[in-house]
C-alpha cells in the first residue's frame, strides 16, 4: 500500500490542535493509516492525576476499533511544532499489538518499523504459546533461549508442501555447533516463524527455491539482505 506521509502528518497536525495538555503544555497528535485505506487520529488527553493521562496513540487506537477495526500500516506522531515524534514505550507496545512489527512510524530521515523500535516485543503470540498453540521451549533447552539461529524451511509431507525448521546453536567457547531442536511441521510459514521467535531473535527463512530471507529482529545481515514479509 502506498503511504502518503505528507497527508498523514497533516492529519496528525490537525488533531494535535485538539489536544488537552494544560499540565505539560506538550500537545501531541497521531494519525494512522489503516490497511483498508482509512485514516484514524488521536490526541493526548491529560489528567490532574498525571498517571491517568492518555497518549495520542491511545486515542488513535480507540478510534481504529470504534470505526471498524483493522490493522495499522503506518503512523505519524507529531509534537506541538508539527515535527515527527517517537512514541513512548507504552505506545510502541500499542502499535505492535494493532499494527505488528512491520507497521511504519514516521521518523527522520526515514520511517522505522515498529519491530525495530520495540525488539523482542511481547504480543498475542506469547499468550498463544502459553495455551500450547506454539510448542514451548523444552526445559532442557531453556538456557539456550535467545542464542543460536532458527532456520524455517520448506519440506514435503504426503506430496504436499509444508514448512518445518530447526534450531541451531552457534559455536562458542567450549561449545560445538549442532542442532538444538527439530521443529514440527506447519502449512503456514508464519507458524514456523512464531515457533522460532520463542527461541531466538535470529531467524532465517529458506523458501522452496532455496532463497534465504531474514525474519529475525533488527537489520537483516548483509549476506541475506532481504526481509521476509509474508
């Protein structure tokens, strides 16, 4: 979807004028592009009991669901001067919940992914793992969590294309390389990636043609260079 950042920031600036900020004198406006093309907005609303203050992104997310729901694709958040403003930590969590790691946030010199603003984010998939939808990390491997690399790749089962993977530990002092855990199989690669995220931030996807893609946190390694978007 094409993003008109000029129009999105203009919407954020307009709603910023409605902010209620008598205590900080720091008005904020936020505008989000939804995956169906509409734009939702919100402004900060302060409270005499400071902890009850609502950030502009809170109002924007409320507007998102009050107007029909959907997923946020891009967000512009501005200060009183109309300049791009980074969401606070709580609001980054909100954007992760309602836009996911690929949602873009306006920044200078270029937009940033929510996944880069909030690495190792806690989200709905973590709750699913707790209910058993995604296999948990075996207790014997708990000490390896956050280390090594998971490779999610295609396979064949009963003549049908499926996805599976394996968790490989990286070599270290006194440790040999090797496979930590073999993954189950899935029909959707997204399930494999969620399985991987429970284990490490380093995730490589290998598609049916053998091409490699980066699905982990942060910038893709130079030897891969392409991010998995599916």
